């Protein structure tokens, strides 16, 4: 599985630890930055390229990290074909993929410290979309929203 990972300065340390853990289980990990700890960087500079890669299908899933996870989630969800979720519990890490086909998990490094963030990551990666008719219908509506074609 090809995984992308991105973080700003607040998520930098967690990104580095998750990247090591992901490669230790033989996943192909692409790091979109930050590549050094710089308190003046912005999450969107790293999350957007990773989200574009997910949206274009060059990587299967992405992990975006900032201090709270909120900014990373907002940035990732601006990209077409990306369904990013802010995840702080195991149920949502699984259900977000199974029902909503979430393809980017966003974490808050100030909330989700490494041991639990690793559990969330493993749950996110092993979960699979259920592909039931009702979930496919919802995804079609999201695609219409992305193209601004869904009637209000």
C-alpha cells in the first residue's frame, strides 16, 4: 500500500515517528514534509501536495498532521476526490473508511500522542470501504458537491 504523510511544525515529531513505524511494516511511504522543524511553516504547504496525490490516485491513503488536526483536515478537504476526517478515536478511524470511504486521516499532534496515534493509523489502514449501494450513493452526491452541481 502506498501511503502519504504530511505535517507542519506542530506535527513534525509525530510524523517522523509514524513514518518510521509505517516503513517497519513494509508500507511504501512518501513524505510530503515538513522536512525540518520550522515554527514559521504552514500545514497547507505540506498537506495540499499530499492530498493532491491521494485525489489523483498516485497514493492510496494519506495522513495529515498539525497541532489540532483541524487545519490539516480543512486543507485536505479542499482537494477534489479527497475525503479527509479528523480522527481522535478508534471507531471513527474505522467507520470513516468503511462507510464514508475516508482516504485521508487527520491527526492532532497535541492531542494524539504516538502510541494512540499509531493505533489510530493501524485501524485506518486496515479498514476497507463497504461499497454498499447507500454508501456509493452518498459518494456520488459528494462528487456532485465538488463540481457544485448538487441542488440545494
